[in-house]
């Protein structure tokens, strides 16, 4: 199987491209390999589908974030255009009808002004609502297990009085005289390819196909009011700072019955008092007194799922790192579990009693407590110990 090309490379854009430029780039590639301009050309058709697949992922904030973090493995290849069992050509024209000049209208037209029967029709409706962005703070414990969060979101909601229609009553709703109830009007444009006809949402009724003779007094004819909604957000385990999730249709309500926008959820990690995150691994500093390092001991160490007992052998040195397998964070895509790394630190008291001082002075000059250069040379150095911990060569 041929290796998939980078989606940004497919569309000829950099990784910081904004949506407006992304759409332009996709349209340019789609025009180049459009089947109407490349009849009976399987290679062009594959590139046309490849571009549709790239745009379908990069134009979706959640999918793009997953792709930027995990590459092709981070997105579901089986559901999009060009994937295993992916969209047909008709699906592509239907899903991206605004790119190809269809504007969501009945049928749409190709680049040469010829009507295409049945390439995707969206139901007429009002103006779509805007997206909302919120930040949700999570502890490492919540990230480890996944979390459900109930939040109150202030936003535009569908008007309760008119049900989102914007009309005072059913008798106040008439068929739009501009589009004759279709919700769309045709426009003719002259392009370098010739005359091109497109269908766009009716500017008079915003695509609803209806006109209002008497407006709803609660919403002033908009079909929405400013209010509040309580939402339950299901956050998967393994998310990370800056990752963006989305809830379809949970943004601002649209005008005149139009579809709602999306709720975009940006993940924020709360600083932990005990642990520091490094990818899916977590780090913990363990303070141990000098006597326990010399004699050896067993200590309880906190983890994200409770305390575990760790044995420190006699002669453990400060800086030693112990690894607890599988005690880190899970992968967002379910590919394994990180570890917890325990960094041993020598606890040095700031003040000692007179008895403690005498005991320390007694053993300070003892032969066993004088650093032995020969013995030290036989031990692994700092870089060697790091390689042991992190698996380097």
C-alpha cells in the first residue's frame, strides 16, 4: 500500500494556514484535478479524492489537532473521502458543495456552466450560528481516567416563544417572493473557464424560503435569544494541554431557524503539586534521608491511582531514577500507557541538634564515608544513568 502524503503537502500550504487560505488552496487543487476537466483520467480522480480527504481533516478543528499531534494515525481514515470504504465522488460534491459553486443549492453547476443533476442539496434554512470557544481545566488524575464535566454556557439559544422561526405566529410566515420558497437564487459569473452558474442562499430570507410579516416580540424576528445552557462534556482519557475537542451543534443558535454552530473545547492542564508531565510519562521527586539511602528502606510513593510501596536498596545514590511501569498517562488513541519516573533526592536538614551534630562529626571522617575515587570510577556516570532510564543507546 502506498504511503499517504502529508495533508499540508497535498494542498500546498504550511502548517499554520488559516481556514480562509486553506479553502482557497483546496479549491485550486480541486479545480486542477476536477473530473469535468480530466475525463477518463484515473490519476487525476485519485488526486481529486486525495485533496478532498486532506481538506476534510484540516478544515475540522478537532481532526486537525489530532492529525498535527499523531499524523495519519490520529484520524479515522475509514470515514473520510478516499479512505477505506470512503466517500464516492457524489459524496465529495455534496459535502463540499460550497467549494464547487453549488452553495448548497439544488444540483449545482460544474466549471463550464453545465447543470449537474443531484450533486448534493442541503435543506433550506436560516443563517448558521457561530462557534463558541471555552477552556476546561483538568487535573492529571482527570486526564488519566477521562472526565465528565457539567458546565453552564452563555450563548444564543433558540427562541422559546416562536420555536426559532422569528415569527409572531404561523399566520405571519409567508413564502419568500425573491426565491419563491426554494431558499436559493441563481447567480451567473464570468470566469476564465467561461460562464459559470451557481446557486446561493437567498439574501432576502437567508435561505429559509420564508418571509415574516409580523415578527416575534420575544426575539425581534431573529429566532433566538441570549440565554444559558447546561452541557455535559465527555472528555476522553489522555488529552493534553492545547488539544481542542468539539461538540457539534452546541454553539450559538442560528438565526431564523438556522443550524447552531459548534462548541470548541480547549483543554487546559492544571499544575499538579506532586507530578510533572512529560508526554505520557509523569515525574515525581522523592526526598529520602541519608540514613535510609545508606541502609535501604521501603517507602510509600503516591501515583495517579493511589499509593504504592517502593523498595530502595542499601547504597541507593541521590539522583537514582526508578520506573513504575504503566503508572503514567494513557495514550489518547489507546496505544499503551506511560510510566511514572521516581527521582531520588537526598534530604538535607537545615538545622540539627547537638546530639545529631556529634553523631555526624563522628562518622564524617570514617573510612566508609570518604568518597572513594576508585569506587566512583567503577560506577556509571550521569549520562549512562540517563540512557538506562530513557532507553538511549
